[in-house]
């Protein structure tokens, strides 16, 4: 979805802008040696020439480094679940050509390297409402893979410059490259090609959703949600929203509002009126349930109060149960982290509501205890911390919390 050029270089570990505005209608580059033939669906595809072999070698090396990253989520159940959604979306046989990696970072992103390595960021998992939305993202990235988009970009660039010049336009060195006027035409043409590929991947995701029985309208809903979240962030920080920011020459993705509309149209055209389509909301929430406190911790660390408050409110609005225990816990964490006047009392109230549901994470007791202590209610705060330690005696911060609770060794 984002980071296509970055995925060519470092398997998608660099983050690209969420939804840059489309400039003029891009001109499609048709280099003489671009092979538009989709990858074979069977597992075991091999690179076809020296150029492709070199790219594959770099991807394999990047994947080896990724496997050693401390940010890699190795939870077998969560990995198996996300992979099951991918395989349901594209089919078991085609799915075998991919290797899935979940990366713990609160940004919304996913990317697909040309050698079959797919990365999904935990910030994306937090923002998805259901399986259908997750499937839309995975289907989009898989289309990039099967259409050989990364390889086509690489070959197109290679016809214009040598490999060192190509490396100079990667995101980590872009300010230096952009300062060189002689590079502008080349960089602009590459990013224009990327916008066309994004549109192709969007269309591919709709086809995959329909084939798998998922509601294709989920794809458009993602961009609506993200745009509104960016508006909320901008309002809180008192600046203009970036959801349709003009990326000018480097606008790698279609304008998010245009993208949302086109995805909605494609979904309507692809749907069978007599068929029921699955969203899988209950299954999705159950699958990420154990990871919810960690995902929330990472989101809170971004210090984006407006965007996070909006995200939680819309999640509650989309849930038939409304403000569930996990959402109330998350809201308590948000207010406790902001720590402005009255926030500790507000946070304590949210934690109490969460606990009253009977479904809140045990961490709700921890948050309640700390909030009460910060607000001057020592006895109540210490009692709440002891309740947390009864539920989580092996918590990483158990010793510190026991001391705060007044317990002695």
C-alpha cells in the first residue's frame, strides 16, 4: 500500500506518507524491458535474469536482518490468524509464495517485497475494524507482488540510470537527491509510475475480496476512517489536515478522497445483490484481543490525543456493544498519559467503567491504581494495584508496583 519504493530497498521498513494528493494525471512509463507478466501462482518462482537475481539477493539479505529484529512479533497465534486471512483472500496455493512478518510499530502500514516477504505493521492491526478490512489491505499488497510492481519500477529506473543513482532516491537520502535539479525528472517519472500501480493494486484488492466472500466495501471504509483520524489529529494540534496534502512531484498515492470514492464504485460494480458478504468483525476482535493492551500502549506513546480519541470513539461506534471493556481501558490510558488538569480523575472513571463490564484487560486495575495515586487517593490506589498484582503476579513491573502498593518483600 505505502512504501513500495522502500520495500524494494529494505523490505518495506521505511514509512511513506499515508495518502499524498495526486498531482496532474501521471504519465505511465513503458520501458522496453518491463515485463508485465504476472508471477506464476505456484510457490517457488525464480528470478529470470541477472538484474532480477541481484534484486532478489538484496531482498533475501534484508529478510534475514528482519528475522533478527527486536520489533518482530513472534506470537504464533496472531501470526497464524493474519496468515489465515491472507490465504482465505488469495487462495491457499497462491498464499504459499509469501512469507508474513508482523512488525510492532504503531504506524498504519503494510508492504510487499518482490521476493514474497509481506510486512504488516501493528498500527494497522489496531485500526482495522474487521477481517474484511484486513483482507482488503492484504489483497492490495498481494496484487503488488503478483503484478511484479517492485520489479517493474526497478527495471524502469535501471533503463535511465545506474544502480548507485537509483539508490540515491531512496527515502533515507531523498532530501539530498531532491536538491539536485538533474534528478527531478527521473524521480518524478518513477513516482508517477507508482501511482498507476497503486490504482491497479486497489482494483486487485476488490477482486480478491469478492472472490473470498468478503464485503468489498471494506476497502473504501479504510480510507474514510484514516482520513477522519487525520482530521482529528490536525484539529487537536491546530493545523491543517494532511489527508489530502499535495505531494506535488512526489505524490506516490492517489488523493485519499478520490481513492475512497473509486474504491466504493468498484465495490458496487463487483457485488452480487443476491449474495451476502462477510465482514468478520467478531472474529477479528477476538483474534487481536490478547494484543490489545500492547497495541494501545504503542498508540498512546505517539502522543496523538486527538487522533487516538477519535479512533477509540469510532471503534466504539462500530461495535454493537458500544464502549466495551477494552475500549474503556484504552480511553483511560489515553487520558492518564495526557496528564492535564482533571485527566487522572477522568481516567480513573474510565478504568472503573471498564472493570465493571467484566471483560476489561487486567491492566485496567493497574491504570486505575496509578491514576488514583497521582490524584491523591493513596489507599484506593494501592488497593487497585494489589488487585492487579493478584491477576498479574508475573508482570514485568511487578516489583515496582508492589512497592507503590505499600507491599514489602
